């Protein structure tokens, strides 16, 4: 079970870094390994970009009923997009940060995946 996604800051500037921390709890009675996934979506891109861009993964081992904090570092390089000419660009605007055990879509939830947590990060 994923809960309480927190960003160390809601804004980031060029060359900066933000920490994204989330609480992960094993609500079952068996030990498990979970692959925690970090997706970034550019909400204001000037060119077509992927709806969900996988930017980080971590394997976490949890004992039954155990809770752990999982932290990702988000750099401005992770916010870059590639334009149609193949050039890397860093554009100001809002980005959706999604963390969970699957692609953050309604369909994933329908298939039984754990709910994902969402936060907004602004690049200035």
C-alpha cells in the first residue's frame, strides 16, 4: 500500500534536485519484494511527449506488515524532453510526479494494482 507522497520542495530550478519520499506498507501476511516506480509527466510540453515517462525504480523487500520509506532524487535533467529534431530541452512548467507499483493509469487499478500517489512539481 502506497501513501503519503511528499516532495522536499514543490518547485525546482535549473541544476537543482528535489527528493520524493513515499511510505510503502506490506499489508499482507507474507514477506514480499515490491518494485517501486517513479513516473514524470510534463503537463506543459511544447512538443509531443510520453504520457508517462519512467524515471526511476527501486526494489524494496518488506516483511509482513512492515512499512518503509522509499526516496527518489529528482534532478532537472530528469525533466528534459527531446524535441522532434532530437535536441534535449528543459522547459519551465508543471510536472506530475507519480509513484507506485505500476503504470499510473485507471486500467492498472482495474487489473488489481495498488493505487499510486501523485504530486505536482513546478520547474521555474
